[in-house]
């Protein structure tokens, strides 16, 4: 205690009794106030550096739409139309970040992707995230409700984006957000009701300011768990929003607009039977409005594209062709135990047929594969076998002995 007043901060010179805390170093001390000021200076400097890097992007070094699509082709099978739309959107987003300040301001074109479950909406978003040089976040719209109700606030969508760039606001303001399950916030009914639609139209109204561009106060730790926290202002003007949803049953809305019949005896002279089986090709903003999206939010999602339902050939290619194909993943898992893995063609066909039978899409391929391989993955690491072949007989035996069929039927 005798030496309490002799130890001083090497930055400001104040003694230990004049500050709250002295932090010791190798050859000196720093007080809590100097440490806080130093932290602020570091954040401001890093923010300016990142802002300079993002604002001075070299246009010649930007990945062209063809290059972005070629990268997506390595991971996503099919969906040529959607990949082109996404490639152009990302490329234009880069150009917006590097545009010169003049009278012409390039506006962002937010995208909405319509496609059945298991066709690759989230996979496309995750794959683009690997390529991007800007912050990227995937968020789920199903948890959102109006402020004051149980659920997440609209502003919490931007928390993930801030986390992706370590809360660097300048960097987050030039990022990309993928909003999944956008169809789940569709207006429940056109009829007036005494109950408030807090997770439907109310959420859409709240999203308007984010999509168009405004300064939003974001709670860094979540709005309702820590109400006393200091808000972070984020300008969403340069944030690109990509929305995706299954929109189950929207084919009926499209068919009504095209004056076709999904069921019945009549047929349209304008749309062939083959086209009616791919009605999502013809999805338009008015169909989204009929489904339950309000006109204001549709206007802020000007680019509408769709994902194709996966046919048998596409499902089989998904098993073996992409860089992260399921078969390649199991080859790697087995090789780590010094086991060579191979699969017969008829076993691949069997897995694809079951995925089609259970109507699970690409997501179902992994579920079926995991079920078939569970017993082998359990026992093989303890055995001394150096090779494992997945045959049709083994696949049938394992799937039939499991309760996968019963579970799938109940889904």
C-alpha cells in the first residue's frame, strides 16, 4: 500500500490513485481511460482503411458475371436462369461500390427467388458467400414479428451482417443479406380481422425501410434481451438484399393469371401441357401479390427469378458432380480412416428414386444417404477393412430396416 501513489500510467502520467485501473505491461502501465481511447482510435482507423478499400475497388479486378456463374457451377447443379440473375446482381453490386460520385447514381436491384424446397436457394446463397469480398449474412424471416410482440425485431436482420464483419459499420453498409423463407411472412388473408397479423403484413411493412435504404438503429446483442444497450446506426442504402421462398401453391396463382387449369378438362391454347408442368417459369410480381406480399415490398424487389424443380438426372448429378458432393464427402470421411469408399451405379439410382418417391428434393438425398451409411460408419472405424463398396443390396437392406419410410410418410 505504501507504493500506491508511485505507479503511473506511461501514456497520461496519472498515478494509480487518480485512475480506476492500471493495466500492467512488460515495461510499463496503461490506465483504463487511455486504453479505451486507444481502442476507439484503432476502430476508427480500421474503419477508414476498410472504407477506403471498399470505395476504391478496382473495376478491372471484379469477377465478371460469367466468372461468378462458373464458380456457382462447381457447387450447384442446374438452375441456369437463377445463377445468371444472381451473378449479374452481385456484379452490379460490386460496381455500385466502386462507382464515381456524379449526377447518375446506380440504384441497387434487390432480388427475390421463387422455388420449391430442396432446389438450392440457400445453397446458392452460401456458395456466393465463399466468393464475395463483401460481408454476407443469411437470415430467416420466420422468426420476425412486429416490435412489441414475441419474436425478433426487423432490425435484428442486420445483426448477423454486423457480426460477419466484426461490427465494422462501414463495411456492413456495403454487404449482402440473404433473407430466407420470405414467403412465410405473406399476408394471411385479404379479409379484415379483429386479430393483428404481427408476423405477416406487419413484418413486411417493417422490411420496407431496410430494402429501400434508410438509417436503421440496430441492437448489437438483440433488441429485447438487452434493452439498455447502445444502438448502432446502419445505413442500408448500399446493402443488397436477396430474398428466397418456396411459395407453396403459387402455381395456382400463375395458372389463374395465364387462364389455364391445373385440374379439370379444359386446356389453354397459349400454354402447352409441358409448360403447365413448369409454371414457375412464368412467375411475375402480380403472382407474388396474389400470394400475400404487399405491393410496396414487391416494388423494392424488382428482380424476380425462379428455381426449377429437380428432375431425376439433376438429382443424380448432385450426388457425384459438385465439389462438395455427398459421395465425395464420404470418400473423404472414409479416407481419414484409411478406407477406400466406392458406390455402385445402381445404388446411386436407388437413392435418387427414393428421394423422388418421398418428394424430398436435393435435401432428401443426404437424409437417405446418411440413413444407409449409418451402420457402416458406426462399425468400419473399428474394423481393419481397407475398402467398402456400397451396393444396391446393402442400400436396400439398410433403408428398409430403418424407419426412414415411416418418418418420410409422416412429413
